[in-house]
């Protein structure tokens, strides 16, 4: 299996077109509607932010889009392909890779091994139990370069559990980047990071966004304003508003939703 | 590069290359093998063979629990059914020992595929319960089936001639045959753990959703390791049937599933040498306390509880922490 495949004729996608389209996306949890008829279109090679008060359904949306959750209703099309019923691992193989709100590293593996696990995907499946893992050392240089890129070069041999929180987030980003995905979904990538790390990761995101599409959930509005081309505001599972930062920040309903949530 | 003066915290930094650890493991293996080659001239070979069989059984179980993160509470099913099939093949069909063992191991593999495919869909405690339920099915089947000999089991299984030539009747001959099987099995497990497959396995154990998000189809890896574990447990069970010339309900009973959990935890789960050390401790204990009759279980249970309370990581786990080296 290779991640990159020739695009099917007719499914041609060029800059400016939508690479991810969700229609009427809905998810109920035993009666409670966490995501309620969300329509979302993410333009190819844009940075698209998904914001909203706590409990708005942002993470649930991510889970639906990446197939970690079954939608109650609605459809998802990625890169011209209906993925509404596809397995999560296969969505990742199409080049749409997510990160997690709660830092997702492999705690008992070193930082280097964490990144290498992603690079190892380049050799397809790894069912070869008879081969020594020394064959993986050919990925070491690339893994180290990626760790350097997120400021973790000195931590290559450190077990991931021993890293401070912000560093874990950085490791997670390096691991995600190792797959060279066409589209990244980042769930609060900078939560819990120190200011200097936020700067560095912002720059990194801007750099990797060239030629890639990014959909991110982020609470830090200065990050959102400086990075994103489009912002979708979610509240109580519904899309409240969509537009660029200026439009959104002047929108009455958005202001109300945020203030309302703060006073709830 | 790193901003600020931070460096990696001391004591938890491990070498980027794993060759240092591999060399240490090789050295330990070599010393242990030398001891094992000399041991039958000083200790009772049947006792040693029992240790060997349980070391392999526990290592197979540890492959699933310690490296796959899957707690099976029904590993007696694979150990025991392989034991029955091997015993039957040797006794009734008159197969040579190596073929009998091969057949028993194959039976465990088939069982592993079927039960594994159904069990890996469940997580955590539900997985443990499903595996236990399947094992109980195998137990009741063994109790009723005509060829297992019911309460009596299959007795006086002939040890036969290896490749139809070398008699395995003498304990010392059988010992070296068993040693070869167990060492082979343990080396295979070591390789599985330290393979590209093993790396993915550890990733799934550590954080399954993350592994899936990287494109790994976790269930396939889990099924693969389940089948490997069941097969190797079967290899141990089939070998054991020849050693004791007996296959019985004890081998498929849930207490056998419990015993392998105990051995693994006591020795140190997720370590290479833990299950081997655990097997040596538990089998020695059973031998030593054999005179106490039913009290063996109580004594064993007490030691287990104390052991787990005092050293949660198991004997080898603690050692590894002291030495700051993966063992
Ligand atoms: N598995 C679940 N079962 C039941 N309810 C759930 C489940 N997952 C999420 N919810 C509920 O759905 C709503 C949306 O949750 P979600 O995590 O998507 O919010 P969010 O926008 O990501 O919030 P935050 O900013 O706090 O991360 C919440 O009320 C939450 O309690
Ligand atoms: Mg969230």
C-alpha cells in the first residue's frame, strides 16, 4: 500500500477547491446531539480553524471526520472520495492525519522511536516479525531531523513519558509530520505550551502548510488570527458563523456565544 | 534546535541505538544457556524440563500481555489443547515426538486464529472475559470428548524416538530435546519483540488510537500477535505432554490460565527475562511445597500477593530499573 496514488480522472483537485467536505454531519450520544447537522468545506492548501466554546463539539467533529466515531447522519468526502464508512486507519493512509487533544505519544518509546513509528509507515505494513528492527535504523536520520525541527533534537533518546507536557505536544506534531500527510487535523496543538514554544510551533505550522491543508481546533485566538485563512465557529454542535478573522470577530452571534458560554 | 538551556533529564535517557541492550541480552542468554546445558547433571531433569516448559509458556503469554497489551485469561486453552493433541498423536497414532509436538502446536494455532479473531474486537476487561469464556468452552469440551480420557486424561504417552531414531526415553536425552525446543521458542519471541512488527505492537500497546491515526490497522497486528502467542503456548503445552507423558484436564483448567498470569507478573511482564525467572520461582516453589498438599495453592497465592504488592514490576522489572537497562 502506498499513501500517494495518482488522482483519479475526474476527481482532479486544484488549488482553491474543497479537499474535505462534510454535509449534514450529525452525532448523537444517547439522545444528546453533540454535533448537529454540520456543513463544513475545507479549501485545499488553506489553514482552516475550528473554534467555539468548551463542549461545542469540535473534538467530536474531528472524531467524525477522521472516522474515529461513527456519524449518526451525514456524509464526508475527502479528496473526491466518499469516506463516510471507511476505517480510520485507511483514512490516515489516504493522507488525512489527525492529532489528539490530549497529547498522544507512545509513552514507553523514546522520542526517536515515536517519530520512527510514523516513518516506518513508509515501508507499508510491518508484519515482518522475523526481521531485526535494525532495519529501521535507516529512518534515524530523518527522525532526528524532524525532532530538530520541533526543538526536540536533544531529547531523541528520552522516553516520551518523561518529556514535559509542551514537549510531548511537539513530539506529537513531529510524529504527524513524519507521515507527510496531505491534510492535517490538529486538535489544540498548542494547549499547555509555553509562549516560546507557541511561537515556534506557529511558525512550523505556517511552514508545513505550504502545499498542505490544515484544519485545526485552537483556543488561542491570537494564534488563530495570525494563522488561519478561514474560521468556522461551532456552538452547541451547530455552525454559528464562518469567515475570516475580521468577519468572525465582529459577528454578534459569535460574541454572544463566547460571552454566554463564559457566564454559563 | 532546542531553545533555552534544557537538556534531556538524567537517568531516563537511553541510547539511540538499541545495540547496547541487544549485546547485554545476548550475554545473558549465553550464560543462561551454559547453565542450562550443565544443569541436568546436578539437578533432577524432569524438574528442569518443567521449568523450561513453563518458561516458554509464560514467555508466549508475555508476548501478548507485555508487548501487545492484551490480557488473556484463557491461555490454558492453547497450552492444554496442544497437550491433548500431541499426546493423542503420539499414543494413538504412534507419531514420532517431533511430529506429535508439531501437530499439537498447529492445533493451538488454529484455535488461536478462531478465538483471537473473535476476542480482539473487545477491549480491556471484556477481552479478558471473552478469552476466559472460550477457554472454559475448551475445558468442557475436554471433559466430554471421547479422545481426551475425561477425568483420567491421556496417560503413559510414549516419548518415542526423535526422527524415529534417538530414543527420548532417558530423561537426559529428552532434556536436551526440550532445551532445544524452548531455546528456539524463546529466541523466536525475542526476535518478534525486536522486529519492525514488534515496534508497531509496542506502539499499539502504548496508544492504540494514535497508532490507528498513523495508518496502522491495529486489529490485524493484535490478531497476529494473538496467534503467535497461542501457537507458542501450544508448543510449550505439547512439549510438556511428552515430558510428563500425560495430558490432563489440569492443562486446560482456568487455574492453568491463572498460573501463567502469576508467573509472568512475578517475573516481570514486558521484560524479556521476567517470565523465565518467574517460571523458575513458581515451579521451584511448587516442588518444594509439594508435601503441603492443598496448601500449595494457598502458599503460592500468599507469596504472589506479597510479591505483587512489594514489587509491582516483578523481579526482573525491579532489576531492570536498578540497572537502568531494559531486560
Ligand atoms: N463519547 C461521548 N459520550 C457522550 N457524550 C460525549 C462523548 N464525547 C463527547 N460528548 C459530549 O459532546 C459534547 C461535545 O464534546 P467535544 O469534546 O466535541 O467538545 P469540544 O468542542 O471539543 O470541547 P473542548 O473545547 O472542551 O475540547 C460535550 O458536551 C461532551 O460532553
Ligand atoms: Mg475538544
